[in-house]
């Protein structure tokens, strides 16, 4: 039995807080380098996608994120950290598949 994930829809880009397809619609297969087994399809960002992401990040920084009090930004970042910890086993498994190393490393 292999340690692969169930088939999923192609992963999308996250731009401006939304899951979006790459402008070109292109995807690529990410594979476990240890076994060469495919893991999933991932959206392939191009220059247009990078420009959209940078514009969205700048707008957030110059807008709500930049006006937010440091304590509020801290609360959000701590929540993000809590979510990573809450899903640590899943994140570790995915990262292990993606880099081809044993999970204990």
C-alpha cells in the first residue's frame, strides 16, 4: 500500500484570499521524488498571476492590514499558527510526500 492521497481537484492559487485558477489554466503534477508517484495537480502560476498577487498584497498592506493594530495582526498570525498545529499530522504527511523523505526527518 502506498502513502498517497485520494484523488483531488487540482489545487488552485490563493490570491486576495480567494482560490482561483491560474490565468493560463495551466497545472503541473507534483510527485513524490522518492517513489515518482503523482501526488496531485497544482495550478501553475505565471507572470500575470504573480502580478495579481502582488497587487492584492499591496492593496491589503496599504488598506486593512496596514491600518490594523499590531495586536490584532498578532492575533491573526497566532490563529494561523494554531491552525497549522491543529493540522500538523496532515501537513507533515503532505510535506513528507512532497519532499520524499521519511516523516521523522
